[in-house]
């Protein structure tokens, strides 16, 4: 399968007030692959992926320069609707954040706001999304129970199902397993492997093993800069920069 | 390891490893030589807070006891049913008639219309302030709304009497402007700040994650607000509305001054231009002039009991609703518990039916109630509404829906602020010219037409200071007990219910209780101390509630962090739980001070006289008070309009000063505790 680029960043800089959090990042993210961003805490990797669906718009005092293209369309152009961007570029957060509604309503939320009212269609979407998030078997008998009663791993898969239900093209994952136990983590990782058949997945992690296990491409960030970006195999086996090698081999971080 | 460095328990296993520092108290730590004394101290502290909490129960019991005691003769004499359903209230006629049915209906009508106005305005404004307002706008809109809350009810009543009723009379060309409409408009204005502040808090404190989660799915801002944030804040908004209803149903002075006080049911029932008379108004007007232990006196206590029961029912309903919502959103409810599996089938089916047909049910209720009120026209209105709600929204794109919704929300805020502006402008522009040094420092003469209001200013200050000094420690103590110490059990349930009931008790009922218990039974006479106690009881639930809310916002993790460092429970509460809760506690205190300074009803029969030349020299002398002075000037002294306006200005100024200080303090501590 040939690779196509879905997101391109061009000299992206970001400031939170005075704090220069992302420095001159240029990269190309391929479609239907898993791209991992690794680096020590505070290196700007989460900030960077929050640029891709304009979640940083919510942060007061945040300023961005440079260009981010999604299918060749400038995400930050004046005429671009952030709501439309976010529908196509979904996001799963570090801490599972289901709404205080039932399991069903959580998944149906996205389709509903995008105008689907027919109960039958919603049922189909909810079931398909929960199946694709490998959660259906566990929750099918309690769809109308509160999502807050699920375990952490189930909540996170519910959040993924919720994201899948609006049929995005890209799924951003901001350290999706950092709040989960190893078993839940392995389920999510298996799920990510499935998801790349249909979606572009960008995952932020500070767990290098995880990046090695799930990703096809890896970017290593340090102090806001993209130190190195390449295939995961190359980054882990044959890094071009000494800094990357030091981090990969655990000499700092 | 040097001898004596560690405590007696130093010969722990750690001693056999010289490199490991000894277990025990590190250098420089205070050594706790008397763990027994500490635990005794903790026990005493706990007991003190428990007593504070118990106080609410005792109070509500006393109020009930004394009201029932004094109401019993009327129930015995004419029968409860005749009392409730009697169509005529004419206690001074021959023969006297003690039927309060029209009073009950009028009370419900006044509250209903007020809520129909205040709920949309209030929730709209709350949404605007919480989510839409730019930072700078928010920074002055919020205090402005709190200011609206601080305007004393008697000032609203005064404004209503001289401006609003005139406007209604002229605009609608009716013989008198003292109508249901005037009363409900004022009630709406008075309920608004409560509804706005509490809803806004609830919406603002919905977790950030919900907002991010929704936006990340491509929801518009408005969709996020209407479908995630508002539902998540629903319990808070419901609480806000109920507090508003309580305020409206129990309000006395403003209503009494503008509704005309004719004990009739409007004809037809939706004629908002008819005069009405509420239960509270009846008490306010007649209580002062009735001989103790006459039939009329007992009848008034009967009215108070009915009023109390109505507000208790409202509150009880509220508690049930809130508990339901809380249960639905409960995070840690274990799923598929055995009890749930064992639920009978019909209940499951009823629940499923309710879930699937909730919309239809609500529409049915709406249609029936409109039909009952307005006849066939009401039914037609319901049908049109249904069609609009059912078929119009899908035709509007989310973007336009957002624009429309945001404009409406902004409009709500503008209406609220404009009302505030009109009232302030009217009072200030007409009152300020009369404010002179003499007015502020001299006692009144010629029935308040000349001279000043110095004794009233001082009296009000005394009332505020005394009542807050009584209620603040008890209230905070009770809240600490309820949130930090209490385990869920029957006793806590009772205490919490009592607090809720006390909270819903109308201020005039406190007045009656103060009169029956303090003034008559304890023979205090009409005096400052009786007023202070009555007012303290009235604001106690506000303080308990807001303090509880504030304590609850402090994350459990913070408490655990402190306890894990070896801090005792009380140390944890004092050092890490209370400090960040201070802004919340202050909010409650602000609201309380505002109420105390402006309340007339509770002191009407307990503490005040219209005119005295002397400052009170002991707690057992009657005082003048600003709100009461304004009330009498406005209703009983013709030809004192300048003094009326000037008194209103002083009363407003006093309240605003309290508010400004408190808001400033809260703002400062807010910056330090950002969660």
C-alpha cells in the first residue's frame, strides 16, 4: 500500500504567553499509519498534537506561527472552521473523560450533534463503534448505565469508541495509556494496531517500548524541538542524532 | 547513630542497617509526646462541630413547635379543611372569615409567573457569564449580579411602589398598578441573582475534560454547552432554581408593597393585572396589629404553618430531584448490582417507558397545564410550541443555532443589567440630593419627614454584626462536620434535611417564630438581641450550604496528601482544606450580610421601632433599622419622598460597601487558589 501524507507541518512555533513550547517543527504525517511522538515530559509533544485539531484555541495566551496543512488545507487559515477540523481529526485524552451520561449516550453524542436523529441508525453506529473499540462484548448489556461506572481501561476505550463514532480521518491520542494498568494498556495497543487499517493515528507517549510496539513512524522531541523524525525501526535501531540515541537507550529522560 | 537522637522506639529493625537513617522523628520535628492528648483534642473538636450541626435540627424543631402551638387553636376552632378551603379571608369583618384559599392560590400564581420570567433569564445569563463572556466583561458582570442580590427586598418594594406600579398603571391603563404582574416582576428580579450565581458556578465547575472531549468530537461551542456542560451542571442549576423559588415564595416585603393585597383570586385566572395577596403579605400586614392570643392571632399562625408547609414541600421535591440527578451521574456506582437485577419487571418496564417517552410525557404535562390555565387557547399555544420545537431546530445549521443561542444569552444579561441600571439610576438620582451631613447624623423628627436616620444606621449595623457573629461560627462548624466528619447515616440525614428545611423557610416565618419564642415566651420583649438571633437563624442555612459546597470542591487527593504526611484530621482541615475554601465561604457570608442588612420581615415584630431618639445601650432595647424605616416612610408617611429616596440610598450604600469589601477579598484569594 502506498503512503499518502495527511498532515504536514511547516515551521510551526507555539508560545504559551512567554513560554516557547514548540520550536520550528516541520514534519509529514502519513495516512493509515501509526505515528508516535516521544520525548521527556514537557518537551512539547502533547502541545504539538493539540495544534492538529486546534484544541490549543481554548488556552488563553496561546500563539501559533507557521503552517499546518490537513489534506493541503491550512488548519489555521481564517476561513477554516475549527469545529469541522475537529470532526475530522478526533482526539483521545490522557485521562479518560467520558461524559456523565450513559454508555450509549456517550457514543451517540457525536453522531447526534452532527445531525443524526434516527434511533435505528444511532443504534447501528453505537454498536459498530463499540465493536471497533473492542468494548462491545463488555458493555452490550448495560448500554444505559452510567459511563462513569466503567473501569479506567473501559472508559478509555469508550472514549475511543466515541471518537470513532463521528468517523474521523485522524485520531490523536495524548498518552492514552498513562492512566491505565498493563492489561488495559495491551488492549488499547492491540486496538491501535487495528485502527491503522482505516485511520491515521498519532500517539503521544513517554513510554518508549509502547512507541516501539505500536508505531510505524516515530518523532523524538526535546525542549520543544523535533530532534529526529523517521521510521520507528530506524529511530530505535539506527538513530541519526546522538541525543536521540541517548534517550532511546535510557541515558536520560 | 548518636544516643538519644531517635525516640524511644529507635531500636527498630532499621538500627541494624547503619546506612539507613533511623525510623522515628527526624531532627527538628516537634515530638508528639502525648498522642493521647492529641486524640482527645481531636475528639473535642469533632464534638464541637457536631453540636453546631445539631443546632439546625433543634432550630427547625423549635420553629415547628412554636408555630403549631400557636396555630392549633384556629385549626380546632374552625377545622383545618375549612381554614384551607374557605373562599374568604376577612378576619376583621362581622362575622370574621378565616378562609385562606385565595391567599394560597395567589402565592402560587405570584411564584409561578416570577419563575417563568426568571428561569430563562437566569440560566441564559449564567451560560453567558460562565462560557461566553470575555474575561474583562465577566470581571464586572459577576459583581454586578451579586450587587443585584444585595439590593434589599424593601428597596425593591420601594422602587416597585413608586416607579413600577405607576408604569404598569399608565402602560396598561388600569385603575391601579399594584398588581400580580408588579409583584412577579419584582420577585423575578429578586430571584435572578440567586439563579444566576449558583447556575454559573455549576456550569463553570463542570470538568474541563468534558468540554475538551466534546469539542474534540467536532461539536460546536453551543452544542458543547447545551448537551454536555449544562446537563453536567444540571444538579447545580436545579438547586439554583429551587433556591430562586424559595426566595420568591417566601418573600414578604417587596410583594406586600406592590401587589395591592386584595385577597381575591384573579378573574380570569391568568389576569396578571389583578391585585393579589400572598400568604407572606398577609402576615406582614396583619401581624403587627393583632392582639396576642385572639382568634385572628391564631389564624395568622395558621397561615404561617401553611406557608411553611408549602415551602417545605417545594424543598422536599427539590431534595428528591437533586438526589435523583446525583444518583444518575454518580461516578462509582457499581453496575448490575443484585438489587437492581431483582427489581420487579413492571418497574423495569416503567423505567424503560419513561426513558423512551420522556419527551412526550413532558409535552403532555405542558399541554395539560396550559389547558388548565388558559383553556383552548393554551392548548393551541402548546401545539404551536411543539411544532416549532420539533421541526425548526433540525432546519437550522449548528452554526446558526449557535449564533441565535449566543445572542439570546447575551440578551438575557443585557436585560438583567439594564434592570439593575434602571433601579440604581432612579434611586441614586433622586436620593443623593437629600443626603446631607445632618441626615446621616441626626435622629428623625416629624415622623421622619425631617431630621436624619442616624439611629437606623447604627441599629442596622448592630443587627448585622450580631447576627453574623452568631451564625458564622455555627454555620461553618456545621458545614465542617457535615463534609469532613459525618458518615452517611440517619443522623446526618436528619441534620441535612433540617438544614434544607431551614433554608426554605420564609423570612417572615422566622419573624413570627422570633416573636412567639423570643419576644413573648422568653419575655425578651421587642429588642436588638431578639432581632439578631432571628436574623442569625435565617442566614444559618445559607452559610452552612455555601461552606459545604466550598469544602467539597477541595479535592480528596489534597486531604489524603496531608493525612499521609502524618497530619491529624483537624490539622488537615485547618491547613489544607479550609484555606482554599475561603472564597466560597466568603461568597456565602456576602449573601448573608446582604440579606441581614436588608431584611425587614424577621425584625418587623422582633426588634424594631419606627422612631427612637437614642442609640440602644443594651441588647434588650429596641432599635431603629434602615429597611424598616424605609418601609414605614414609603407606606405610611405621605410627603417624605426625599427622605424615602435618601434612606434607600443609604441602605443601598451600606450593603454595597459590605459587598465590595467581600468581593475584593474573595478576588484576592481566588488568584491564589486556582482550582
